[in-house]
C-alpha cells in the first residue's frame, strides 16, 4: 500500500521544534504543490496543528515524506531525524483514523482535530494535490471520526486547551472571581476561553479584528475591543490568553513593556506557532505558560474505556478502506467485463430492435440507454464479488469472466502454519553475494548481525535506522539506502529479507522476489517465505543452523542457547582427542 506519512508531534518534540515545522493556511497550499513536485508522488496532504505537523504522500514517491519535508524547510535530514515518526501502508491508515477522532491528541478526544483534518483535505483538494487515494483515505477517516465523536465522546465531559488553561489558572490562583482577563483571538479556542472565564466570574475583554467581512458572534458578557487595542487593555488585565492563527507574535516584549501596570501577570499561550513572545517570561512579575505546560490528567481515568470503544468503531472503516484500495487494480477489469456484457446483450436484442418502428435517432438513443443500464447492472454484480470473495480470488474470477486462463491463485498459497514437509537445511556460500534487507528496526538488525559473519555484501533499505544499525552503517560494514522500498529494488540481490513494519510493503517485496526467483524471508508472514533465517551457531569451521520453519521462534532460540552452552566443552574434547571419526 503506497501511503506514507512523516510527522512531528508533542510526544517527541517541544513547542520550539513544532513551530519551526508548522505551516499556516496560506503557506500550506504552496508547500503541498512543491512537495508533489519534489517527491513525484500522486497525492499530498499537509496537516499542521498546534500539536503536530504531518506530511502525507501517496503513490511511489522518489523521496520519502521526511526528506521532502526537510527540503521544504531547507534543513539537512540529520537535523530533525530523532523528532519524527514514520509510517506507511496499513500502519499509516490506522494512524490517521486514530488521530482524526482525537485518540492521539495531547487533549484526548478533542473536538478540534476532526475539523483540522477536514481543513487539511480541503486545502489539498483546492490546491489540486490530494489525489484519489488520499482523498478516499481522509474521507473514510472523517466519516469514522464523526461516528466516534457521536457515540463515544458526545456524552462525556472532555477537556480542551481552553478548559485545561482555566484549570491551570484555578490551580495557581484559587478563585478567579473578579479577575480582569484579556483574550486575544476570536476563533473557537479564544471564544471558549472567554466563556469559561465568564463562568468563573471574571471580567473578560476579547479582541476582534476589524477586517472580518461579517461580525463574529461573541460570548454574552464579554467586552469586545479592536485587535489593535490589545496593548492598552494590558494595563487593566492580570490574565492574558492568546489563541490566534497568526504566524507572528501577537504580543511582543518590547511592545508589551510600556503597558505593564499590574503587580503581576499570567500569560497563557494556546497557539502554535506561539503568539506570546517567550522573552516575556524573563521578567520577574510575569508567568508564562504554553501548550506544553498544560495538564490533562484529571480526565485520564476514563480514557482507556473510551479508546477501546473508539477502536471498535474505527476498525470496520479501516478494513473497508483497505479493501477499497486492494480492489483498485481490478477496476479496469470490472469496466471491461461490464462493457462486454452490455455489448452481448445489445447483439442479442438487435434483431428485435431492427423490427421496431423507431427512427434511427430513437433507436440509437434506446441502444445507448440499454447499454448504460446493462453495464451498471453488471458492474453492481461484479462489485459484489469484492465484498463476498477473499481478495486472493479476485483476479482469477475476472479473468474467468473474460474467458482467459488465470494464473492468479495466491502466489504464496501455503495455509498459515501448515507445511507439507519439513524444510531442507541447504547451506550456501554468500561471499561477495548481495543481501538486501528492507526495514531498519530490531528484526532487520538481527538479520544483519547473522549475515555479517558470512562475508556478503549487505544493503539495508529504510527511511530510518535503529541506533545499533546506524552504528554498523557508520563503521562501513553495511550499505544504507535512506528511502522506502521501491519496485525493482530486489533484482540484483541473491537473497532478500522483508523486515519493515508495513504488511503491504512486505507483501510487495515478497511478490517481486517470487517473480524474479530470489529467495526471500518475510518477517511478519511465514507463508510468504521461500527460506527461513535460522538461528546460527558457529565454532571452528562448523556451522549449525536451527529452524522450526517459522513456527516456534522461542523453541529455536532455546535450542540454540543450549547448543552454545555445550559447544565449548565439545570442541575442547575434540581438540584433545587423538582419534577422529569421519562424518558427512
């Protein structure tokens, strides 16, 4: 599944790094168009919120989303690598579904994220960047998230950035009644903050830009002031909350200083990029908070149950999208079969039509209507195959309907856990042979460590590597291609290991190796393996390989460890013996 995402969020990056990688609405469209041009992808969506920035690409991009994002921000890839997460295929799909309904938000279950996802899709669509796959994926995620919002979160009191900010104020100051407060920004967050402050008994002023073509409805009881008058209002306010979409500071230190007349001030910045100049925190009478300072623990007790409920709702939608994606290559076959059926029907009706009293124009219109109706009816039945048959049989069915012989039985047809005979332990020389491994995690590391003893040329293809693999690469013992798998990567290999965390990618690698007759080991699906990586024990020219043909890894490890514990004594005895027996 050619869907890729690179993201930076609050879990791995502080607000300074997040705001560097953030995009405003005005810059996002241009950035997506440039990302498509740089990467060669079929589709692109850029999601930028206060908690995260994510770049989504579909197709077979020449550059990973991470490398593309680095080029957009004009930084070397090494500079931000540790701050980003990378996902592809089904894991990317799951990530978007969970993100869209607030399961991955700093504020669990927040309302705003679904609107932000919708806005990201809208901007991408308007810029002509979404593409068919991402358009469909985001639509599925939005639909599923609406249902989660309705069935899981609507009946419960959920936190928000504004609510958490007020809770923080209450914790620091006790009663808030009578406090004069200034809210900068009349968007949803700003208006919510104003409403909550009013409920606490505060005297609230809120700014409104005069450029709005239509007046914004403000919370009843607020004093509305022009945005330009925000500094003058500081002289009367002790609490200032700013929540705008401005790419620049709304409150600068040098402009704030002349208006500071209260004994102490509390500034709360609910925006990313930040609205409030962080240098204000250096002043002795000012306390500053931002999004990273907010605490949401009072609501954590109910989150586990809500997460389970939400995931159960999301799963059918995820499966439906994955099925839709898998069926895309068969759409031309559906159309072809539908047209053949409609033509056959017309041929059968032609004698009857020729004897009617219709004019030539009427007859053509009738034939066109019959052809369209027949094609739609056929397509409806053909699409039912998608929903009723296992995907491995789709191609065979359509080929049969076209009257063609089919070789579309599953490439790897062993039922899971069922092998007709034990695997044969074949020992091959690998010196100067090329081994290609896909994936940069723990499994790939173990495969590399096994192969290093056999003098082969090892290449790892992965957008990122675990620290241990990076060290091996830096020592010059392994080659690294920093990008996702691309079709054709396996052609020069003598053996291949598919060790990515993406099921679809591993399957694509296995299919290529099968076509090219290249031995392949697939980490997450033993029925797709044409060989298994054994546990290896070496000593003084003797090589032992231990395997359970992918069934019981724990047993294999235990047997290997037992052999290793015995090998020293065995070889010592052998070296001390004067009599040797020949064994084949």
